[in-house]
């Protein structure tokens, strides 16, 4: 992968609509402190938006390498969190839902 945008698109491709049935969630991402985007999960759909989203219930903060590793499966999200490479601001329980919504 060459960029954060590629990693985000790869993540979106793994989206599991069945896991999102009845959900209405906004996940924010801040990558390298300069790139912001959000994933809006609503009624089994996933929409990607650039920029910060004030409605995000949780924002995941990490660097580009960590994002790419999580998306391609070479980095475990929980290990990244425990190792300080991934930080969640907001609803931690929602962050846990990401692995159901975007299975490896």
C-alpha cells in the first residue's frame, strides 16, 4: 500500500453489511495528526468522508504505518492499542465494533 487513502479504501472493501444492520455510527480517524476521515455506518451501508466529522462517537488516532498494518492484517489492533500506537478518543466500546464491521 502506498498511502493512507489506499488503506482506507482497502478497509472499506472489507466492510461486512450484515454486522451493520440497524446501526447508526460514525467512526473518526486521525492519521499522522494531519489526515482526517470518517466512516459513517448506517443501515448496513458504509460511507467514507474526508475531513473531521463532529458527529464521530469515537476517533481512532494512529500513524499511517499502523493503519496500513491493521488493514493488511500484519498488525493486531488490540496490540497496537496496548503498545500505544493506537489511541481511541470517545466511546471505547464502539472502537471494539470495528473488528466485526471490517473483518480481516
